[in-house]
């Protein structure tokens, strides 16, 4: 750093007055020890209002084309991604507009010699914040699966409740597929299904917020409309859920209603996985050989006995079954019985007895074979 100006002031005090006069002629001025200079109207420009508007148009287009899957992921994010993105976009837009006006008017800015903070770096910061907000939004919506954990438990329940109450079949199909990523967290945090039935004063502890949310979601997925959508579009969700129940040994969580309605929906839909996987492999191919979903649900007697409602399908649904429906029902039961016999635990056979008891229901509607509509009509003949 040159010391010439300092020595000139010491030798000739009029030098400082001369310097201030030259600054004033250029439009500069001093306030205390700060030196303000006009912003150059022809300086370098990297991010301005035109670039902002172009980027905003692309962002709005991405927001518009996002379907139920991406909206659901944003809903279950640990933070309000929509609100934060909106606030960042508004703030960057206001700062960009103000920067362009400041430049056009040539208003003064602080001159800090040697500082890396220049008009160009300021525009770069605005651009980085703007792009960062969009990247964060896109990462949540398009790349991060909708997992369930402590950070988003309440938001997950709210999103599930909203979708279930709306009941749109397309939305339910998307959410049924997204639930596959939440299987681990739901099984991990859910409590014993009998916990809520214990009087409050005798409970060993008060369930945490994430536990209550996990219980609520497991109850919500028992909705028949959601079960039908899951059977049709995402049986892998049931595969992941039952695999987690088996691996974590959580047979006592509240999935009985879901298991019952899911099996009923699978049997009612003759194009579902349960028909393909129980068909001989030389007709069904890979699924007939591996049977991924069927084995995850029925090939472990401990799981079937713990869940307790896999074979407990609604009687009204069973009343609509024909021979093909009953055939696949007993094929699934055969898989469970085979594991029951292999393990040799013949003391605990309540589930097997209940399932075998359904054999009597097959003959209940035998009168329909002759085209008779009701048992009353049968007695009249």
C-alpha cells in the first residue's frame, strides 16, 4: 500500500480538501469514515430482472405439471417447502428489482477497497439463492422418497388424512405406491394394537407423538378404497410392509384391518398379484416361480397368526365370491398351512382353525349353482 497520500496530507493539509472536492465532482461523498461512490450503470451484469422472470416462468411450469405424487412428497416433507420456496422467490425478486433500479439511477454504494463483495458478486448471490430454492424444491418433489420419521410424522398424518378424505382413485393409487418408502418407519414406531384399549391410568407410559401418528396411518391404510388402489397399482407396498413386520418381529401392531381388506380386495380383483402368483409358474412365469407378495404375506405362520386377520375377509365380500375366488383363497391358505406343518407348532392353531372354518361358507351359497337368487326361493322349490 502506497503511503504517498498520507505523507502528502502531513506535509500539505490542503491535499485532503482537494481529494474531497474531486470526489464530490464525481458524485462521491463521505459519511463518517465511509466512502460512497455511484454505482456504474454500464457495469457487468450477471443476474437481473429479465433473467429472474425467465427462471420464474420455468419454475411455475414445473409447479404446474407436478402431479399428485410430487404434491404428496412436498406435503410430507419435514418443513413447509412450498412456503419457504415462495418466500425465497419473493425476496429474490424484490432484491433483483431493487438492484436494477439502483443501477439504472446510479445511486451510491459503499466503496470497500479490496472487498470481494461487488455488484457482480451481489448478483451472483441472488442467482445462487434463487437456483438453490428451486433445486431444494425439485429434490424433495422428484428425488427424495416419502419416508416416515419423527421429523415429519404430523405432516404425514395430515397429508394421508387429506388424501383419504378426498378419495380420488388416481391420488390414492399414487399414495399407495409412495407408502412403500414409509413401511420401515411405520412398523418401527407403531405401538401394540391393544395399547389404545388399555385404561389411561394403567398405561405404562404415554405414547409419543410419532407413535400416535404411526398408529393413525396404519389405521388409515385399512381404508377399502386405498386397499383396492394398492392391489391394482402397488402391491409392492404390502410386500415391503409385511417384510418389515417379519424382520422387526412387530406382529402386534395395528395392521389387522388393512390385512383383511387388502386380501379381500386382492381376491375380488381377478387380475391382481394373488392370481398371478398362485398360478403354476409355467403359465405365470417369473411371478409364479418367486411369489414375492404371496410369500411375504402367507408363507410365515408366525406372521399370519400375529396379524390375525389375513384370512378374516368380510362376509359380505365372501358372499360375492365364485369358484375362482374361493380357489385362490384356499391356495393362499395352503401356503400358510405348509409352513405351519413344517414348523410343527401344533399347539397354536387358532388361525388355521378359523381359516378352515371358512370352508363352511363355501356351501352357504351353493344354491346359486342352479341359478336360484335366494335361500327363500330355494325352500319354496
